[in-house]
C-alpha cells in the first residue's frame, strides 16, 4: 500500500529513477492505478512551493519535494519505500496551499 506522506523511489521506463513524495489521499491511493506525487530534487530554490525533506525522512541528503511539478505516477513503478513525513504530514496541505496561492 502506498500512503500519503510516504517517500518512494520511482522508476519509469523513459526517465531516470528518482524519489517521489506521495500527495494523494489514502482513499484514492487504495483504488487508483496512479497516485499524485511531488518529485524530490536536491536543487533547492527556497520557494514556498517546496517541502523540505531530509535524512530524517529516509533520504541520503537534504532535498525538497517540488509541488510546482506535481504529477500522476503509476503505483506499479514506485518500487521501494524510502521513508515518511511522519508527524510532518500536515505540511503537505500547507505547501499545497502556498503552491496554489490559496
């Protein structure tokens, strides 16, 4: 089961593998073949649409989940769970609101 707030390593056939943060609701994750993810990058711009993630969440280096690049991604291509936001789960909503200027 893929859950909201988890970090996963994703591998698509037409691009290099990378970490993703699962954004979509758990009730949707249970039934959908694709989940909404934010790609994780080490290129930190320092903008409100980035959610910082680090070694505490299971990554080898400090990075950010880019909410400016949200996309659907096949669950079958999320191959390895890296970690989770844990108690920081609420930050998904804060970052989404900043991204959408809500």
